[in-house]
C-alpha cells in the first residue's frame, strides 16, 4: 500500500530570547494632591508625579477595559460628572495619549487645555465641584505566569491563555517603562524575532476603540496571519 506523500512543514522561527508572560496587580495609593475646583485640578496636574498622570490616563484604559466609548481619561470624566463642564470634558477627552512619547509632554498638553478653557471661562475656575478629585498612583506587583514563548506559535498560544491583566501589563502598562514608544509584545517581535513590520502593526492597535479582549484577538490575528504567510 503506497503511503501518501507528506507535505513539507514550515519550521518555526525561534526567538533569540523567549518571551515570559507576566501578569500584574495594581495597588492604588492616594497622593498628596486633591482638587475641589478646576483651578485646583490644574495646579494638581502641574505638581503631581508622572505616575499620577499615567494613572489617570493610561491606567483608566485598564479600569474600564470593557468600555470602548465615552470619556477616555479620569480628568475628562471628572470635568463632566462633577463640574458639569461639558466642553472642557470633551477637550480633555480628545487628547490622544498615543501621540505622546513622554509623560512630560502629555502633562503639558493637559495643562494647556485647561488653561485655555479657564481663560475663556474664568467663572468656572473656582466653582466648587460636586465631588473632590483625589490624584492617585499605583504600585505594581508583577506576577509571573507559566506561559513562555520561543516562537510565534507559542506566542499566539500564550496570548490566548493569559488573563487580560497580562495583556494590560505587556501592552499598556509597559508604555510607561518604554517611554510611551512601544509595548513589550512589539519589542520582542522586533528585537528577538526580526519582525519589525508585525511589531509595528501590533503597536498601532487602537487602545481607545478596543477593549483588552479586542487587543488580544487583534494580536493573535496578526500573528496567525504572519505564520500562515510563511
């Protein structure tokens, strides 16, 4: 009985160094800055540490990862819900954190947006908010997972299995460590597997209109397309 010819198999491309999937928990702590008016919020944004700016912009995406519309940061939400300043809330929400390569630049944009609004609406500056705004930051507790990837197939498998907390840690929280330029997934794909185009596509996944589950599915789809195309 003749045996069926075997189809050639594509050998996986092995990474120089494996990717270790980590998860993380955030322990919130209230900072020294507090605002009961918009002008106090402006001063708090000027004085707070960079970790607080990150907390109330990027970290918001994790806290509300299941929401793909609405106000994109805590500052805009407070301006709307507690100060009833809809126009300011919309201006703050329009700030796209993806444009920035430093927290300092993001802070300056927030300051400029608020200053411009308060110059045109001076009565709003000292009007008491319905609820105070407490600026916070978070201490990160990194938790290793059992998932390790040495090639694209293992990477896709790990992405499917890890929790959304791991997706957040590597895709969003990493941006503070990497000066907002990239994320852990893209860095590994570029540096360890020589896949800069795939890395760039992953980095350009929209973190505003995508939930964390959407991010997971999008990355897996990109990886599967690359594996299938080789």
